[in-house]
C-alpha cells in the first residue's frame, strides 16, 4: 500500500503570491536615483526568475484554478508597477504609457466577452514575445537612466550576440532549435544601432514605440476572432460598459500620474488592482458569475471620475484626496469580488476550460 501523499514544502501558488507581494519593492527603488535604479533592475530580474520556479512547481504538482489565474495577473501587475513610474521619471511620454495600458485593459475586457460564450483563443508565440518585450524593455529603460553610454553599448551588443550563441549551443549540443533567437538578436542589434547613432533619449522613445507596437500586434487574435462571436449570444450592456471603461480608466490614470505632484503610489496601486480584478472577471465570466452592467459600471465610472478630478484638481491636497478615494473604491471592489466569488477561484484543480486560463491570459 502506498502512504498518503506528502504535502509539498512549497507550492507554485505560494511562490506566485510572494512574487506579487514583492513587486512594489523595485517600483519604490526606481525613485532613489541611479543606485536605486540599479537595485530595482537586479530585484526585478530576480522576481522574473521566480516565474520559472513557479512554472516548474505547477507542472510537478499539478495546476490549480487560482494558480492559473494569479500567474498572468502577477505579470500584468509587474508591468503596472514599472511602467507607471516611467511617467513620473520622464523616461517616456505619458501618452505612450497610456496606449500600453489601454491595450491591456481592453483585451482583458474582450476576454470576458469570449469567456461568456465559452470561446477560447489560443496563446500565440507573439503573445509570449510581448510579455518578454515589455519586461526586458522596462529593464533597458532603467539602464538608460542609470548607466553610462559606453556601458549601454557594451550591454546591448552582448544581448544581441547571446541569442546567436544560445541558438548554436542548442542546435549542436541538444539538437534543438530556439525559434525566437533570431527575433531577440535582431531586436537588440537594432537597439544598439539606434543608441550609437542617436543617443539614449531617442533610443528610449524608439524602444517605447516598439513595445507599444508589439503589445498591440499581440492582441490581434481578439480582432480576428470577432467572427466567432456571431450567433453566440447578443451583446449585453455589461460588455459595452467593460469595453468603454477599459479605454477611459487607463487614460485618466496615466493623466493623473503625469502631474508633477501626482499621488503616484495610489495610482500605481489602483491600476494594479484593476488589472487583477479584470483577471478575476475573466474566470467569473466563464461561470456566468461576473458583475452586471450596473455594479461594474458604478465602480469603474466612480474611479474614472475621481481620477479625472485628481488629474485636474487645482491643489496637491485635493489631487491626493481624489486619487486615494479612487484607490479605496478599487480596493473594496476587488476584496468584495474575491470574497463573494471565492469558490470559483479556490478549486483545487482547474476545470477543462479554466485550465486554459493561464495561456489565454498571456494574449
């Protein structure tokens, strides 16, 4: 007879929770000059490596609904916690960061429409490449701010060469091919050429254009999949509310963040909470348990109005009051949604469709 299964010393979900809890640390460090930005880059890289660890543990221990939900949420919260400070620090124009988050929120809202109709869009290689581009891109922005031009030339050159070496090693040693090696090598070679020709500021803007372009290109699956929605149910008001607010919220949030005296932490936390709430909403939509138009709309319209007031407020004190009020609305909404619908998140094993939540959420 076999004995009872031993409880694992550490689970994939625990690793993911630790990663989410530690994400604010590199975000804080970015505001402490060059040394802080170097420390933020190192810390963020270590957090990125934990994604590999929880992926390995999930494969070994078996996936869960909560784990499949938290992992893509952790990636999106990481993007919020690193790109929004780039607005404060004037690394890139605020409108470009707003475009980045409009796509993330809009695709999340669109996924709810697909989930309501039991439709799944397969994750593409471009979607996985998008996540890599966003995370590595913000790391390059950190280095551009903290390091010398000579170091950047050396660093970008090394990153352009490493994929080629990696491809050759895999090809002749392990007899495997790394399909993305060429794209990675070309990407960093182009960045090196721009940096040497035009300098760091132009490179930062060009890099951000590239990040936004890849981000939007990776969401084309939802556009091309619209034909699948035909005949699968009428469009309900809740879907329209989600799509409209998914455009407005990131715009007013980044606008408020662009103020010189912006309440940065409140806005970063709010955007992170809403990205997490969107992920929960996708799973609830599959179970037909998502919020209706009135409840979802009341929360998001309130937040948008408060953020707009924070953006346009005539004084710092008023701006901060409005921003923290918006954060309170978002936090309460997220906690209530999780508490009331927790039975859908806390299943031990994913159902057939829920098991695909993680790869689909990469889109």
